[in-house]
């Protein structure tokens, strides 16, 4: 599985740091230093190249052994009336261990990315959707509509890998692919075709997106619209998009849950998804929700198969109880309902825990810095760097293996959480 | 440690043993001969009890993307069946789409010791195995799904020879860690991506100019020539479409004698007669099955109540989506391989169509003569959750119960069936054949499904209760690999079963076009597509059992 060569070069390395999980990276490893040599981008370089610093666990800022740190966590959990397992920046086995621990410790479990993820999950649970996956888009898309999102800032290689391959499987002229931005304009030129054709950009404020999407859906359904403009967009322009969606053979509508960052954005997404179903009465169209970095998709998947529910599930009644509002981790912290926060964030030193009065345990990436030193800090290995792992891509259908690139000696989140669970 | 089960009434169809009092000895997870020195460590008195090998569910959607979409989608369905954590068991929930842990516990409590996920998309196989890894006690395995994947259709469009296709099939089975090969709406899932809305057996995919009939022939030949024990597992064209019995009859003829397993045949046995233009085709289908010895089927019985349908057949699921109950559904196109559709559904006994579906399933069970060639399934959860098996067994074994149920259903549907006139009642031996010996033989599980010396000690002990639903709901004992996991219907121990796979030989030359295909068109590298043995073993709880190929298997 590991295509290591004698010079410390690894090929076909998958990145867990971005939701499209590119797996064609070439990485050089020299001791504990990792360098992305080929196919890197700002997101993956930051992910792989963040240097290793801390190697020892700490209690109240004092270095301790891993065993001591684990024992202390066990004692804290035993005395906790309402633990919250948060962050959840981890891989498959880290998620499995966190679920097992939540179950035995009667904790509530939530992820740092849930606000965005639930904009899609709530739609799934209310009305469902039609979606597609990255390889399908790469070979079939003829019209890409980007709603309210600047893709390249979070997914720098999306266009290169998905929209502008050398060739499509079905003889489509790649240059003929049409891209329309509705809402935010792109921050760069990644969406410009290899021959220089620029995306069409129809801007509006986030606040106007709910109305704009409603009108677009109405137009797709052949309804008459009285207004001449909506959210600053000419109704005729929206009618133009509607016609293109109906004429396209395989349109794809994409959005980033984290960038549709306003109250009840799930309703906008629901309108997109229902519109897609309606377009499919005559031609093919699909959604492509982007998200899923740093274990986001993975932890929701594992939680669903182990408990029946995604994140925001509580085990306080000794059985899973799901409530996307009550079990929102930040709400529980804000309301002072949590006395112990176990924060898992193994991918990103920026993924620090929220400020809270609750006693805080952090299983974090080496190099993490804190405004307030947590009660316990255990630097854990990064899945895909310090140990093998598996992570799901944003489209949920695909998961990729993560390689071990170096011997840092850091424990995995799975090892730490399993040790805690066993001791309970 | 030698355990003796003393005095049970053994039903072991693989050895033709029907209700014969025998002692069974277990050591190191296996059934062994009586010890020559007579020394035993533990004796369990099972006098008067019925002993069968552990049951095998050969078609149950227990792991993979679409099942997990169903779980995430249905919080309201789980909320009515929550499972508390105990000293022994993890908490869980779910009725139509239970959590993996609950799935394993419930199967074991019913005396099942193996379940096979029948629709593993190769690119999603990793996830299917992750979920099955988290399913306790039972053995598991999966059938890799081909037939709408662009790689195969490209090969067929280019008229590549059978050997190349065999190579590709063997490569796929090996690297997805599969036990068998499945095809779902052959070519149809692919055709839907080109906006075709139906695909009959001889209709061509507009892009590839390839028909479902040709796909079935190629894949069935591949499985046969490779020596994979399980015949091609076929979810045919036109699922759920009134009149599809003719497609099914054509499919049976079209395979020209090659081995073929037609799954959830109930959904493919519909006529168009009567006022409702919907009628039973079960008699004709059963007759064709009886006549064509190369054909096996499982039924996909429907039972009334809320469930969820989860299928790779997004073409048909999209067509069925207006019937979603509650009104929400998902369809996906997936990775130039296949797709999926998840549609919650409530089967109603006062619906003419649903009542007739119930009757068609039972007619099929009762009119197919040979219990070695028909298998007990609800296509969990598509026809009903697997937890309804004891009820289904009672329907098969108890004519008066069956007819009592029948008399409560939609009156027009009752007039459309001869079910009430069918006297057949399944015997315990028939049930053991269908759910044990036959299933193991069909899947090529060499050491399961029987109670001979050398078999894995997967054993279920029942009380011979006249109420067969009670009997099969709550076995006295269940042994998994020799360990007692259930006593008096209650779980007492959690174990972790193995993953059954086949590893047909392939010529490495197939990786040249595959490498090029992955590099040019895919978003995953070929090396990352492959699932290593280590991933199955994982944290040490998993294991692989490689089942032997048939004699004469070749490439």
C-alpha cells in the first residue's frame, strides 16, 4: 500500500485535509519533516508540512507520561455529570473509538464542522436529494452551477481535478463545459477553462440567496415571475440559468455548506435539492455538496452506522438520543450544561477547542497552542502522516486509505480513546 | 475444551439427516467426533430440542453507503426502537435500518450466524467492509456489483474477449474483498446517467450499444469460468414494473443454461391482468424455476409496515420515488460505476398492490418445488426488516395461520390469488435447507451450513414450539464458532465473525488498461482503490476466510 522509495518519496498519497481528498500527492519524508513535492496546494501543504513540536502529554501544563494522562482522563470522565466529546477531527478508527467512549461515558458527541454539515443533513432527513460524485462530474458535467460559494479557496484543486481533465470518458469537448457562479464571485481564476473561457458570475449577497434560489426554482418549473429583479439580479438572468439547466444533459449544482453561512441556510439547500429533483423529470441534474475535510464526512458516517444517528447524539440516557438543536455542542457549552469537554482535533493545529468553563481535555495535533492551557493535552498522531487511517471524501461514497509517512511515536486518537474506554 | 450437546434432534440437510437424535461434540470452534476416551469438559442437555446449524442470510443489506444513507435519513424510525447499553452490548437503535451493532445482536438472537451484503459497489466496498467490521457475532461477506460500470461497458463495446472480462471480474472480486458477483439492473444504472428511463432485456444502452442480455451472459460466463462458487447474483431489469414477469422469463431463457441466481424474485414476478392492471406472475415464474435447474432464487418477501428500500438500482428507485413514505428520498450516481436509491416505504395490507405483493412472494415460496434452490429473504430492509423472519417462517409452515392473515387483506387482492388453495406447508427440514444447507452450498461456504465433523460450530438449538414464530424468534442456544453467544434467547457473549471472500486468479496484464483508466478518468488512484487484507483485519477483530474455488475454475 505504501509506495515508498528509498529516497523517502511516497507516491499516491491521499490528503485528509480537503474534502475532495486528492490522492495523487507526491510527498517527501525526511525524518519528521514532510514536504509535498507534487500536486500540492495551500491546503494540503499546510496539512502535511506543519512541523512536529510537542511529543509529550501534559496535565495542567506539566509533562506527564501517556499512561498518567489516560488515567487522569478516566478519572475526569468518571466524575463528569455531562461530558461532551467535541471537535472530532479524526479518521475512521478515531471516530469508532470516540463513539465507543461516548456510549460508555454517557457523553454527547458533536463535531466542530456540524453547523455546516447539518445544513445538508437536515435536508436529507426532511426531503432527501439527488447527488453525484467526483468521478461522475469529471466525466459528465456540461453545466456547473456554483451557489453561494467560492470553491477554490477551500478546494484549491477542484477545477484542475474535476472540471478540466485532459479528456472526458464520453467524448465531451472539455472546453464546452459551462460554469456559472450565483452569489459569491470566485476569488481566483481556477474556474477559467484551459483555453481561457471565464465563468459567468451573477453576484448577490448571501442574504438574498434564499429568495434568489426560490425564484430560480420557480422559473425552472415554468412559473411566471412578476418581479424584474431579485436580490439585485435581473429576473431575465435567472430565467437564462433556468433554461440552461433544463437544456443541459448532466448539470451539476454545487455548494459549500460552510460558505452558506447564514441562519437556516438548510432551507436554501432544500430549495436547490428539490429543484434538482424537478429538473430530473426531463433531463439529468445532480447536487454536489462540498465539505468533508478533516474527518467531517467520516465521523458522521461512523456515528450513523454505530448509533443510527449522525453527530449531535447524546448517550446520557444510556441509549442514543438525537437532537440537532439540543445536542449542538456549542449551545451546550454556552448554556453551561457541560462539565467536561473532550476535544479531538488531530489534523489541524488551528482546530483548538472553544473557550469554556468546562474542564477541557484536548487530543490535538502536535504544535497546537492554547489561550488557556487545557487540563489535559495529548499530542496525537495525524492520520495519514503518523499512522495509517481511512477517510471519507465529501461525496460520501468514496473513502481512501491514508498512509503512515513517519515514525513520530505519537499515539493515534484511536489508541488513546480506546485505552480510556477500556479503563472505564 | 470439549463440549457435548446431548440428545438433540438433529436436522442437517447437507447430510440428509432429518430429525435424528444425535450428540454433537465441539472443540476449538469446530464440530468433532466423539472423544475416544469419552472425556468431556462440559455437557449441555438438549434432549427434545431441535438442532440446526446457524442460519445464513444470503441477501441482506447490512453495510455500505446506501444503508448508511437510510440510517441517517430515518431518525424517526430509530426513535421507536432504541436499544439500551448493557454490560455486554453497545447501545443502538433502528428497526428498518438498524445500527451495525444492533444488526449483529438481533441476527444472533434469532439463530443467524452469517449475513451477506449483496450490493457492494466496488468503489464503496471499503465502507461496506467498515460497517460489516462493526457488525458483531455474525460472519459476513459481500457481492461486488458490476454491470453498469463504464470499464466493463467499454470492454464490451470494444468487443473484448471473454478472457479479458474474466480477468477484470477476478481483479475486482480480489481487490474489493468480495465473495461473489452481483449485477443490478444490468446496464440500466449506467443508461440512467444518459437519461434513459428504462432498459428492457434487449434494449441497448444508447452510448455503448450494449444490452442487458449481453451483460448477463458475459458476467455469468466469467463467474462460471473463474470457478467462483456463487452464481452471478442478478437483480434483473424492470424491478417493480407491472408485466415484468415476461422480462424475468426472458432472462431465465437468455442465460442459456449458465448458473444464475435471481434475487428478490417477488419484485420481478408481476403481470398486468385484472382491473388494477397488476397481477401475480408467480405461477409462471415458479414453473420456469422448477424447469431450469441452473436457476436459483431468493424471494424478497414483503411484510406489512414501515420500512425503507435501498438499492443500487437508481433508475427504478427514481421511478418509485413518488411513493416514498415518509416523503423523502435519495438518488445518487456513483463514480462511473453504479448508483443508489434510498426510498422509505410503508407496505399497507389494505393496498391492493401491496397485498398482492405479499401473496406473490408466498405463492413463489410454495410453488417452487426444490428448497435447495429458493432462499428465505425479505431483501432486508426492502421488503421488510430481517427481524420479521420468524413471522415469515410461520407463514410458510402454518397454512391456517397463513390463510387467517390472507383473509384480512385487501378483498380484491384476495380474489386475485389462489394462495388459499395451496396446501403446502414447509417442514423444519425444508426451512433448514433453505436457511442453512442450501445457502451455504449456494455461496460456496465449505465449512458452514451443516453439522458434520469438521464444520465450524455455528449451531442453533430451538424448542420445538408449535408456534413457529415463537420457536424461531428465540432459540435456546446459539453457538458461534463453538462459543455460546445466546442462551434462552438472550445474548450472553459478543464475538466477531469472519469475512468470507474468494480470491480467483487473474492475469496481472489487466492492470495495464485499468491503470490507464484510473489515471485518465477516475479521481481515485488504482492503488488506493484496492482494499488490503490489513484493512479487513483492521484492529485485530476482523479476519478473512478465503473460500475455495470450484474444481475446474480457470482463467
